[in-house]
C-alpha cells in the first residue's frame, strides 16, 4: 500500500520531476516543508496518508484504524523536511497533525531537532511494533524475491537452493534431503526451503525483540531487528542481498521495466500536474475529467492540488498506468 506504479522507479520519477524537471516551476508556490514532501515522495508516507486522509466524499478519518495499528507502520516518524542523508520520512504535511495526535495518545516522545536540515522541528521515536512490521517486510522482501527470481529463471535451481539452505542449520540439511526424496517437484522443493528460511528469520527476529525489549521501549535501540540476528543467519541474509542486487534488481529485464515505468510516470505526472495548475485550458479539462471525484485537483492551494494528482497517480496499478499512457498518446483507443 502506498507504492506508486513501478515501485521505486515510480518514486524516483515523481521526485525527479519536481527536483530537476518541469515541476521546479512550482517551488516558489510552496513552503519549504511542502516542497520537501514532493521532492522526497515516499511510499511509506503515502501508506500513512491513504489510511488517515479524508478524501472528498469519504468518511472522516480515512480507514478509521486504531492508533496502535497506524503507529506501527510509521517506520520513519518525522516529516520530509527532517530528512538527512536517507530520504525517508513517515508522513506528509497534510497528515502531520494526525500523527501528532497519535503520538500524544500513545505517549510517543517527539524529540526536538535543533541541528536538523530544517533548523528545528522534531523527530518521533518509533512505536515498538514498528520493529516487528519492519522485520516482516525485510524478510518477505528478501526471501520472496529469491523465490520469484527462480521462477523467472534469473537464478538457477542450484543457486536458489544454496542461498536458502544457508538459513538452515547444518544438522537439518539431511532432513531437507529426505524431504526432496519424497517431494520431487523442483518448485515445491524451493517452497519448502523458502518457508524454512522465513521460519528461521522469524524466530531470530522474535528472539532479538525480546532480548532488546527495554531498549526498544526506551527508544535507544539502533538499527533493525535483522541487523541484530545471530551471525550465521545474518550472513545468509546478506548473501541473498548481494545476489539480489547483482542478478535480480540489475537484470536486463528488470532495468527495462524500470526505464519504461520511469518514462510513463514522468509523463503522467507532467500532464496531470499541468492540468491541475491550469484547469481553464481545454486539454486540461479533458484530462481532469479522467480523475475520480475523490481527488481534490481543484483544491485551494498549489500544494494540495499537486498532492491530489500524486494521490491519483500513485493509486494506479502498473497495468492501469501503462494503459492510460497509451491512450493519452494515441497508441490505444477504445472500440467505437
């Protein structure tokens, strides 16, 4: 939830449009904090927005989830203007008040940042449950990508088995071989190893959480749970990360999709942002007619209009974005 079409490529396209593209023209019309939102657009903050923002015609409070649930997904509890080297943050300006209410109710400390890039402001401490949500995300993201890469033949069966066996203690390798004697389907063998790897990582993260519980509650725990798991399991995880970067994320097919996605998202942002900022133009009227009424592209401020456009585009699937791109460019027309 919250990720735009084409994942990180879509995020980069949004950020670069405002940082170095035609979107730069809107910088004078926004505050520094608002500009930080659009030039650091991030799926994490967008997920919090989707769950809490009151879209036009919808009930107040968004999905009306519990404060603990909402706090547990805010991995970076500070606004975009507080970003340092890592361009990650937890909420946009329009949702900052909502997070402050959550923090006050749950007793989450907001620590002053006098030496921050913004020259002040605050950063919240993580809710303890964030560490468990983050661990689940890290585990699934890494291990499932290895299994998917095998299905796509980016990794051989031998490579995949070797990586996943790294999470299983040596004394249990014989057990795995016995399973393979009965389960001869290669994909099912990989499923078995994948589930074993996830089980090991889950156990390690739970152990780490319990052992460091007081530090987590005090807000002094550093890094993620995966950073603190036992050395052997951590080494297996890092091997998966290295192989993923080398053979999956930089594979030709993946890069081609990212390049296409970047182009698609860039053009859609440009067209719909221009339309929202100049609604009196004839072409703008046609484009804005395609936007659902829940998105306030006619809002009072430039920032609110642009955020509405980003809501619309980031809510698309890859296929929908590609289809709209083709239709706008006359490459695909509905049947007449």
